[in-house]
C-alpha cells in the first residue's frame, strides 16, 4: 500500500493494486503468518522430520525389547521434535504479547482464538472425519470422534490414541491456546515491574514449577495413566506437563523482542554476538545429541521435557539472532517447503506409515528404520501437500481478515511526520 500525507494531520492509506500471482506462487505453500520468519519454517521442518524418524522406528514391531527399554535407545529422543513444535508455538504466538510489553498494542484475545481455529481446525477436522468414516462406524466410535472434534479427548484414557496416534498433541496445543491470553496478561503485568529480562526469567521458573508439579501428581495419583480426568489435567498427556516447554518458547519470544529481532527488520545483536548466538545454537544441538546417545549422563526420567525444551529454545534463539550463515540453512527452499506443510505432514504421516510397515519385516532392524523413513518421506509429503492445498490454504484469506480487523500500526517515523504536518 502507499501512504499519502495531506495538509491536515489525518493519515490517508491507499491500497496498492497487487499483481496477479504467478503459477509458481499459487503452488508454493504460504505460512499465513502476520510477519513470516523464513527460518522458522525450516525449524518446523526439523521438528516434523524428527517426529517422522521416531515413528519410523517406534511404530514397527520388534524394534525394542520392551516399553521400559525404549527410552534408552537413541532414536527414542527423536520424539523430542514434538518439544521443538511446542517451543515454536510458544515463541510465535507470544510475539504479540512481547511487543505489547514493549509499548505496542494489546493483542485481541477474540481475534487470536479466531485465527487459531482457522489455522489448525480445518485440516485437523478433515483428517478426523476421514479416519472416523473409513473405520467401522459404531456409537462408541462416533462418540469418540465427537470428543476428538472439541479437543478434550485427552481427558479420557481410552481415547488418547484411539483414532490417530499423534492427535493427542493437538489437544495439548489447543488447551495451551485457551490459556495463552491469560498468560500474556500476566506477563504484561510482570513486565511493568521486572522488565523484559526479569519477566522472561519468572516465566521460565513458574512454568517449570507447574510442569514439575504435573509430573509429581501423575506419579502420586495416576501411575498407570488410567484415571479419568487426571490423564488430561496432569501427567505426560496434559498441557500442564508441557507448559515448561511452551514457557521456554514464550521466554525466547520476550528476549527476541527485547533485543529488537523484529524492529524495522534488523537485529540488535552485533556480528560478534550474532556469531556467539549461532555457536550456542550448534552447542545446544550437540548437547541434545549427546543426551540421546548416552541417556545415562543425566537422569532424564523427570526432567526430559524441560531439558529438551530449553535446548530447542536456545536453538531457536541462536538461529534467529545468530549468524546469517546458520539462518540460511533453515531458509533453504526445499527445507522451508517441508516446514510450510509440516502441520498436514504431522497429521497424516502415521496413517501413511501404517500402509507399508507390514512389508518391512524382511529387513534387519537398522535397515528397516532407514527404508521406512525414506518411504514415509516420499509418500507422505504429497499427501500432506494435498491436505495443505485443500484444507489449509483456502482459509488463509479468512485468517488475514481476522488480522486486518485491527487498525494497522503506523511506524513511529511516519506517525511523527504526520503529527508534525500543518
């Protein structure tokens, strides 16, 4: 759009006519974010590929001797790609609140909920309906589908993995959405007294205490994950258990904004500090790998979520504020493409995997995992792209409308020049 300045102090905004998108632009997926950060798409790709690699191992029979032994296997830690997803959710969704803490406009909870449901609802519900209707239809299966449709099925132990093994994380994610405006209000109040850095520190501490309490309550009252309600309120299938991971992302969002990560499109870090941030990101990934290869280094039974949440938060911070060379790795078009369709890829990959798992038994376990992962990537990406084009992209316009209902922020330089006009 173009801005004209009349003789009065009133600002006139005139829309500019956008050119018609090319075929390539129409076929290339969009993030739909208000302020897209390309490297974040690459980080989403890393998250979904880790989860896919985990399932290529975990969902095949005979890959580990017992459930008790699986967390001693290095590939088990690929499931922490879920932690990276949660860190990214906390980071991205808290950015408007971090900007509010610095004097920006207060985010609208109503518009936030509308945009979130338009983002995650259509593809999820489409996948849910297809899976429910293609399975034997009974009264219990329809009831199960109903509680899945409103994201409360993690409150019922029998429903946590009943339709699609990855759906339970959507319940956790949506329950975090429900709480986010309240968390944003609390953070804003804290920032008035403690500042941005102090608030980020307090957020990490509080969310860590909540998650620790969630784990302790599960072991005290629900050791077998079979008690109604407790399953979804505390323990490993609850939002409270993962709140420290979301909190790591939110704290990263506050620090990122405080350092000027989105201020006029430039970074506040000097090249020297940028290189150090990039080194911190690489170090975080090395530590994550070491803990996966040698889990006995630390007793990760209780603190695994927090440790990997904080390691991935360091990764996000280092990638976004670090050396441009590191950022370019995650901005590579092929990697970004996977990240842009990662939501649909996450929803469908276990369904696709189940189609060819029975045919992999002829191979030795290590080769079976590699072949399974390769087949999964090749076959699930087209399915995910189709899901994106049919069930995600059509709702981008409605999401933009929800964003545009708020009055546009006028850059300070433009505002000053307008106010000074005769």
